């Protein structure tokens, strides 16, 4: 196969964290199938598994939960950063900056050892939802809502965002979405985090860089683009015709295609089920119906399958989450995967420093500026 660039098929690390079978659409975290975890586990338990390599005992889990819920509140300084950014920064700009600034007072900031890194990871997992919810409320001119230690990670976030206690079904749906986004092998943002960690830089720098990589529409930013696509199709229009027209214009349909999956992304299969269920209970079933019509057209026309971002868009929309928060929500779930990869990189490090093939001009001698005639 000719090298198309993009490091396709290149193995850049040995990892115990997560594996993908792209031909059969299987995703496994530490040996556990993601479907099994989505059905029986919780985001917090998946965090423990990802950070420690094993599912917790009851005692370990209780201690982990209490640590996690005890760190949800933001420091005054980070809260001020979030408030300051609410009026003029976009959601991912806020998150990138707030996470970076949260390192200033982190008690473990000068240590890269595994335990210090796990503590930093735990604090980031706990705090990022508070940053996102606080920002969203400030932006809407509302008072922030304090974290509720009685609630699980998913339910607490929804309550901090909306001000209302979510139904058990809504909390479960959101929890599953968080589980499905927790880790994903050597995706672009995880690779970014590992490259940064490989210089022996710190956890917060790696996570800040990863947030920057996730933001792009070819990666985590795709979920918001999916919602924009759904909204751009006029009510009553033929979804098939709209999508075919875009494909004829060589536009990419966001939420489809994947570097590794050559069939259904298993996360999309699960999210489709949740989106359908929410649509059945909603006064606006059209978001799911349109999504399904788009899916049929793109699979039929291009042989490209939905990825995680496709059905997460309608799922979040049904849960009442504004579109601009979709990618920050991806980041606040993926932070555990990034952090675990940073720990793994630090535990067996060699600087990641690939090479490039030079295709520029041959040797030439320097001309003083007054003798240069050719414009660049
Ligand atoms: C994810 C993605 C970047 C992976 O792509 P990749 O492995 O780098 O594949 P390429 O970009 O080389 O695309 C290969 C071909 O498929 C086409 N293609 C890939 N994804 C497409 C999409 N979503 N819509 C339309 N065409 C697509 C490309 O145009 C290209 O066609 P060509 O060979 O005729 O030029 C790509 O599928 C994409 O852009 N998807 C939309 C964004 C998205 O959903 N991202 C989230 C990923 S989880």
C-alpha cells in the first residue's frame, strides 16, 4: 500500500490500555469489551480500570469515589479563569486554558511519578465537568451550581449544568456516553498527549495539548458539526437528496468514516440505541429519524459507517445539552484515557521524535537582501 501519510498503520507505542479491532468493530478497555462495560459498569469504575489496570474491589472503589467527588470544586483561581473566559472564549478555548491554569497550584505539579500522575489525573477528571458546567451557566447569565457529592459523575454534571436533578434514565445515558468516550487507543489527541509526555513534560501540559488536538473537526470537533448538519437540513426536505448533494460537492459528512474502523464503530451502535430511545420519548423524534436517514445514505453511497460522534450528537441534544458543549464533554470523558497514556509513557519512556523526508530546494547560497530580485 502506498504511504498516504498521517502515520496510518504505524505502531508508535506498546500499550496495555485499550485495543481496537477495526475489521470487526470491537473496542476493548484493559481486556473488557466496551459494550459489557457500558451495560454493567459506570464511568467512575472505567476510570479506575483505566488508571490502575484492574476493576476495583468494593473497598478500593469506595475510596476512589470519595476522592473523586471530594475534588470536584474548583480553586478560586481556576473559577476566576472560567468566569473571565465565559464572556468571550469559545468552549474548547476555555477548557484548554482552564486546564492549563489549573496546574499552577497543583500540589503534585513538579512530579511525574506514577502516583503523583494518578492524583493529578483524578483531580482533572473531577474538575473538568465543573469547569464546563460553570462556564455554560456563566455564559447564559446564570449562577454556577456547586457539585453534589451525593451524585455520581454523570448525574452531578447534568445537575450542575441544568440546575435540575436528572432522571435516572438521563443519568444512565450520559454515563454510558462518558464510558464510550473514555479511551480510544492511539487517536490524534492521545498521540499528542504521549508526544508531550515523552519529553518528560508534565500531565497538565499533555492534557492541554490533547484538548487542542481534540478540538479539530476531523477529531472530537466532529460531534458539533454533526448537529450543525442536522440543523442545516430544512424540515420536510429529502435527507437523502441533501446528503447526496453534499457528497457530490465532495464535502465530508461529519460523524462518518474512521482511520481504524472499517465497519460500524461499536460505540455508534450503542449510542444509536440510546438516541432512538430518547427520540421515542421526545416531542422531536426528527433528530433521530434524520440521523438514521443520513446513516442509510452515507453507508449506501460511500460505504462509510457512523463513528462515535454521529449518534452522540442527537443523544446529547435530546439530553438538553447545547451543541457548543459537545466537544468539551468529549474532552472531560477522554481525560482519563489521556492521563493513563501519559502515565504509561512516563513509565517506559523514550523521546518520541520521528523524522521527515526533505523535499525542499537543494543547496543554495545566501544572497544579501539588496541583490534579491525574485519575490517569494
Ligand atoms: C475520520 C477521518 C479523518 C479518517 O479519515 P482517513 O483515514 O484519514 O481517510 P481519508 O481522509 O484519507 O479519506 C479517505 C477517502 O474517504 C473519503 N471520506 C472519509 N471520510 C469521509 C466522510 N466523512 N465523508 C465523505 N467522505 C469521506 C475521503 O474524502 C477520501 O476520499 P478520496 O480517496 O476520494 O479522496 C475521516 O473519515 C473524516 O474526515 N471523517 C469525518 C470527520 C469525523 O467524523 N471525525 C471523527 C472521527 S472519530
